[in-house]
C-alpha cells in the first residue's frame, strides 16, 4: 500500500488518484483480503475469481456485492460478521504471500527477533476497539478496529478538520451521543489528532439540555458538532434563554441527513445569538467505512458535496434494482470498498444510501481540492416504506422525502411522521399522519396547505391528517434527550 502526504493528495490530478487507487486495491486484495478474510476467500473461490484478476477499479464489478444481510447473524452462524475480520497467521502468510512480501518480516525477525514481528502484526491486525451499525430494525453488527485502524480514524479526523476549515486554536463542543457509534469517536479522535480542545458531553441523553448549555457557556466553543435535530433543539433553547454565542465559527452536522432548510433555520437562530458569517457544514459517514467525509465552507452557504479520500477507498454508483455499475455522475446507490482498513473489512459494500447527482470529480469550485465529492443530496434506503393507502396495491414511499419537506419548512419547529392502520383495524388501509409544531407567527391552515402540496409533488401521496401539537408535547413524542436518536418516523401498524 502506498501512502501520500495529505497536502499532495488534496490536489492530486484525477488520473494519478486512479493510479493510486488501483495500486492500493491490488495490495489490499492480494495481500490482505484474500489471504486473511475467511468470508472473501470463500467468495472468490466460489465465483472462480483469482485475487490477481482484480487489478483496477473497473475489475471490481466482477465481484459480487456485499450487503447488510451478509453481516447479520444466522442460525448456523450467530457471529457471522467475524468471518469478515482480517485474521493473519503464520500458515496463511506462508501460503499466500510471495517471498518479496515476506522479506520485510524475515528481516525484522533477524534484526529484532521474532517477538518484534509478532508485536507489529498484533498492532496492525488485533482488534482492540469496536463500533456498531445503527440500523432501525436490523440487529446491530460490530465493526472491529485494530490499533492501525485507530491510526486511520485519527488520520481521517485530521483530514476532516482540514476540509471543514477548522483552526487549531478552536474549541469544539462534541454533542454526538456517547455510544459505540462512529460519529462520537470520529470527533473524539479528530480532536486528539488535530490538537484541538474538544469537550465531549455525550449529547442530550447523557448531559441533558442543562448540562450541554452549561458546557457551551463555559467552553465558549468556536465549533459545535452533533446530530442536526438535536443541535437545532439545543440552540433554540439557548436562544430562548437569551444566550449569546458570537464566537461560533462553524457548525458541523452528522449521523443523519442534513436538510438544506435546517441549515437556514440554524443560521437564523445563531444570528439571533450574535453569531454572523458562520459555516454550517454536513458530514457523511457510516459504520462500515470506519471514517467520515465532509463538506467544505462555501461563500453562498450551498453544499459542496462530501469530499472523500481516493487513497483510502473506492465509491461506485449502482442501479439499486439491477445492481449494474453506473457512471459517476448518475443517481443511484453508493457502494463502498475500503483500501487501507484491517479488522472487519467489507468489500463492494451496498450502503443502502441513495445519492442524487452522484459523484463529482475535478477541482471543487469552493476549495479547489481535486478530491472526488459525493453529492450532498443523500437519502437512506431504510426509509423506503411500503404503504397500503388504497385497497388495490401498495405504494413505495421514501419517508426521508417527507421528513425533508418538514425539516426544510421554515415555519415548522418540530415534527413526527406516523403510519397507522385506519380505525386501528389490521385489515384496513394505512394512514399517513403528520404531527407538527409550528412557529407562533405561522398560520396552521397555510402550513397545512403548503405541506399537502409539497408532499404530493415529492412522493405522490397525500397525508391523511396534519395535526398541530404544542412544542413540549412534540419534543416528548420524538423522545428528545430520552432516545439515542429522535423518533421522527413511527410505524404503528405492527403493534395494532
Ligand atoms: Zn471543497
């Protein structure tokens, strides 16, 4: 595997990026994935593919995709994801590595002793940390990290700081929920690696509104980092108490989709607290990548897309129905292949995330970096729900689209979407109910009409009811500060 200094990578021409990816891909498949992953060795053998057949990004299409299902425990194998952990041993190394690959190990054994070789391999491969996937319905799957992977997490942290435009002297308030989830630890490690002062409060469930507001007041942070819904709730509370935060420079949102309207709402709130001219930036990360990618600051507040690191991974775009590989700029599902990780390693992994506008290559119009950028218009596939709104046939509705309309609406403070059976009768049709809490200055009739129209245009369905609720009641419904993640979508059909 070859590594390249960040300063060089940031502006590397596309062609050289591709050469670097191909080189790292070959090393990954031949030296690590095939020899050390029980799952992928079996898969290659079953498909009749030799590790030597995968020489460049285009060759990846020959490999079957891996999806969440392949990681879930099965009856025969309750710890199925373990088969995707890279586990080297002496026999596997002797069997799969040529003399040229083994030479450095042999030399190290000669000069420093066999225990030094063992120790180096342990640092590189032995799992010492884990985070879990956070699917709504599926069981959480552990993703293991070796010390090497934590070094990678630190490195992606410093890269994030660079793209987000963080200054070294900035103090950062980390509001992500304290949990074995990527977001919290990515920010934690970014602070360690970048040398920033970071206060990690553990988020709403751990520190509560009071604790977080106190933290904000004492630390006087230049940057707040957290889940969009929670950050908005906290800043609204801060504004209502007359707090001033003129020092804030950047708000970083993660672990959830970032609706453009929410960025505007946050900006308005912060302006009322004395913070002008600040950046509100989104990030995109997922457990299986074990790192996150960020937007860069833009003059007009538009979204630059998420800059990713071609030396560390490959993104493909596929047609979610046919699984055919599409051109970079196409709409489709994101598929990820890591190139430098150890521990739990998935290859050609179906993220389930749909992107509109695909991946942009060429220099970023905002920061000039040549890193490829994933369009900021992302939605999670898990939010595509089958609704029986009529007796005849089901309709597939992307709940995320409805959520986006609600989050984008400047007159809506909080919201929740509920699907239930008409009259609580399991044989009846489904109903779509929206609960909203609107601003004091807003007219419910106008908001209702606007939502009906907008949701119909975006999803082709019309909500059965749009019910206004007082803010406190709605905050209770979504479980703000009680749940690890706000309950924005409730499917009450199964319980009836
Ligand atoms: Zn940029």
